[in-house]
C-alpha cells in the first residue's frame, strides 16, 4: 500500500536537470505503486511538474499525487481548452471545496480534456474526501448523457450520499467518487449499444484496483454504484475474464441490464449477456439493485435481464420517495438511505423488497 506523499516543497535543482523518462504504462496498479514508491521525493515532484497528465492517470498512486497532477491539467484546459467555460466551472467547484472540511474537499483523481466539439468527451474522476484514508469508499458510475457540462450534478449526488453515510452511527469516514472514466453514450440511440460498456469496463476495474493499492486503511470498504447505463458498465467490468471489480459490494440503480460477460466465462448454453449474478464475480449477498416502479428504463432490458427481476439474484432495495429515473440520490428517500447503509456495511439496516417479474 502507498504511504501518503507530501508535495509543495521546492525540488532540488538537479531534479530538473533533465526531463525524467516517461512513467510506466500498462503495468497495473501494483507495479505503478511500486515504481512510484521507489522514486525519491525530488523525482516524484519532477514527474508531477513535467508530466502531469501521465502521472494523474496512473492507478495505484496516492490520491493527493493524482489530484495535484490532474489539477494542473484542468487549469491548463480551463485557460485554453475546447470547453473552457465548463472546465472553469469544474475548477471553481474544486477550488472552493478546499475551504471546507477535509472530508468535503474534492480530489481530482482523473482528468482528460475534451476534444474539439466535445469529441471525444472529457474524462473526469472526482472524489469528495480522500479515498486513501477513508473507512468507506463509494464509486459512482453515471450513465447516458453525462459529460463535462453536467458533471457537477453527479458530484452533488455523491455529496448527498456522503452526507447520508455520515449519519450512520459509528460508520467512520466516507469518501464518494464520481467515475466518468469512460465515454458515456450521448443519447438514447447510442445507449442501446454495448460498445461503450465494453470499452469502459477495463478502466473501471483498473481504477478499483488502484484504490485498493493506495488505501492506507486495511479495513476500508469499497462499493461500486452504477446508475442507468453506468450499471451496464459496472456489470460488464465485474463479468470480465480473470477477475472482477475490487469491491465489497455492487449496487445497480435504474438499470437497463448489467451488460456483457467475457466470452471466456460463457458456458455452452450461456448468452453473451449478464443474465444473473452468477455471471459476475461478486457474491449474490453483496449485489444490490434498486428500481422505482415508474422508472421506464428498468423495464427495457436492453442490456440483459433486469437486476431487480426475480431470476437475477441478489437483493432488491426499497426506493420509496424516489420517482422516475433520476431521484435515487434525493435526500429523504429510502433509496439514498439504503445505499448509505450498504456503503457503510450496515447490511442489517438495509430495507429490501421482493424482486419483480421483468
């Protein structure tokens, strides 16, 4: 596990005598962490200063390191990028949070600027609180239509979940993360395609493994939450070959289906879709799903069997107070309270309901 690294001190003159070689690529979180920890403090700072985009993208490095590197990338994008107004709004949100309590400060764990005309869309990973030291970590994967222009709404949702988790007695500290580390579908037509989930799944799995590598609290918990198409990304990531997500629990809210199983894991009569929790790596007792009765997306099954269907397995949580497709994180709802209980490991407090047909 990584130890926390302090930045801000001036590196030695020799640290900048020559540009450091490129950081490792494609080695995984464990090797990334080992490489980073083998560097001197001056070498680490030289990398953050000279190659912020590369360092900010490395899973397994401490949150404070990634934050400093990605903030440098965001500042440059806010000054001269293709979507300066929205980049500036995100930067302002992050900078303003630094004046608040430590548990409410936003850490920018990933940032890739958008292309011209937002093609491709920006990639944004923002954590409320420091996940390295938190007792509980929730990773939220948003769905269709999420981009730099509205990412602040996803941050608001996760701030509400963090606040709700803090109301759970003796639950410790909770850090909540918005993971837009994939290209979300722009609209309903694109959302019928499975390619977005397949393309984004490996990055999500790598990110969760990076969280585990950087964690300072050996007893810390991680929950991965997918909303709408985000749940399709989550399910596909956990059904990958070899291993699933590095998570204690998975929650699917407003899901159109949990996505696609790796071909290597399919049986003779098994479909390519995640038909039930058995197609994933997560145990059934740690899989949770919620669906409001009037959420039309949950009846489509565009990307597989509904996770609240009687045949899928796992638990269906109550969502009273949440209406339609987008109120699962509204304060005062059973949907939000039950997610907070799951995130903090208070399973006996989770209110479940019988799964439905279809």
